[in-house]
């Protein structure tokens, strides 16, 4: 027998995960063609949301199948991530090159563009291989079938139960605690690894807020935008850190190539001014973005943004309706789809329009969240 979990949570989760499956499927053809970089970006984002959804509602899925699905979706994220990162780098170089760049810097920029485009061609092959394997293994089809079975069991199930709000609170609060655990590192701009880890934690927090935003009406939408801004700032800092650390390595490799081809390193001199210029440019950009991030953070602290977020997620939007269904919540078994406990005599229809839900009078106090993980741990992309 699998682990029991409240049915309302699983139906809500299955609906969210299924939406992300459809988003991935819609971008596959465009990503295979490789002509528009936006498809790569969209499928990468959808795969991240899909992974986050799978992790959040893992107990609602058969254990062995869920592990396979998580592994396969992670492959999508990695393949799209490699291609997307190169697209961003190429786009930046193209923009800087066309922006009145001094002619003495152009040879270095052109060489960088050449190598990055060569890598992008290889990355596209990986994209195509990953998507082809995904279709051949019918990963998304099988996942979709499982999710549709769960959603199909939603008849006469009221979704906006205390259990669902408790799940929302614990999930958002846990991710918020992890995100805030990096605050002690941000005052030092040299904490490159910690700032990157904070970015990953912020991304998870944003996606988790997105999952549960519908059950809080419009109250969480500002926090989605807030986390997007922070994520963008930390992302730009990370991108610049990658440039700053990678460019010296590029020079070493290019020197070896030149020496192997020409028998000397003379031609490297034409490339160095441009590469060094780019290093300086990225250091300047990184400092500016870091200062902007710190200003944003100070503003959020003054506004007590995180305390306000915790207050919002404490209470159901319609507390009376939630309490009315407290005693009749059904359990769901991921392995058998059987209702293990059904104490209701007559179930209520499933709520479909969260905009019609009333505001709560007072919060339902949640249980304490789990202990904050070690802030030095990071998740792979």
C-alpha cells in the first residue's frame, strides 16, 4: 500500500503538473527546428515547472514511475539549459559587437562568437536527441495518462480544503526559509557560489508560489513578480560570473589551438584586446547589477515583504467553506487510486472559480515547517 495523502491535494497537483506537460509538448517541434531560440527558452522553463510540480506532489504518484519521470524531465532541463545558455551568450556578444565596438576589439569578439556558435550547433544535436528519446520512450504520454486518471477521480471532490491550504503553507514556507537562509551571504559580492545557490532557491520559491497562487485569489501575484525580479538580478550576476571565470580558460584553450596550428602563439595577440575588454565589461556590469540587487533587497526588508508573505499563506481564502469540508476529506493512494477513508455521506461539488471565493475572517494556524536545509547545498540545473 502506498503512502496516503489527501485526495484534494493530489487532484489539485495533477491538474498543475498536466498543464506543464502540455507546455513542454507544445514547444517540442519548435525546439527541434532550432530556428527560434524562444522555443528553447519556453520548453526549458516548462520543464523546470514540471520538475518542481513533480517534487511538490511526489506522494500522489506511483513511486517507481515518478522516479523515472523525474529523471527524464531533468534530462530535458539540462539539454535545453546548455542550448539556452549559449543563446544568451551569443545574443550578448552580438549586441555588444554592434554597439559601436572599437575595431581593435572586434577580432576577439569574432573568435568568441565563432567558438560559441560551434558549441551551439553541438548543443542543438543534444536537444534533438533528448526530445527524440522523450517521444520514443513516451515519457510525457505515460505521465499524462497517470495525471488524467487522478483528475478523472475528481468527481464530487471539493478541492479548497484545509489540507490543500496546509500543503500550500508548508511548501511555500519551506522554500522561503531555504531562500532566506542565504541572506547572510549577500553582503559580500565575492560569495559567488552562495549567490548562485540563492538564485536556484529563489527559482524554486517562485515556481512553488505559482503552483498555489490560484487558491489565494490575486494575493500572491505581486510575490511572483517580486521573485521574478530577484531571479533576474541574481541570474545576471551569475551570467557575468560565468563570463569572468570562463574567458581566461578560453584564452588558454585558444592559445593551445593557435600554437598547434601555426607553431607559435603570435596570432593570439589580435584576440586578446577584445577578450580583455569583454572581461572588464562583464565585471562592470556585474557590479552594477549587484548594487541594484542590494538596493532591491533593502527595500523588501523595509516593506517587510517576507513577513507579509507568511501572513498571506496562513489562511484559506474561504475559511468557512474549508472548515465545512474538514471532516469529510478523502484519502488517496497513489498506487491503487483507492479511497482509503471516506467519512462523507454526501460530497460537495468541486470549486472551479477561485475568484468567487470570499475572504477569510481569521487564519487557520499551520503546523511548524520543516527544518531549513544547509544553505551551502545546491541543486543542479
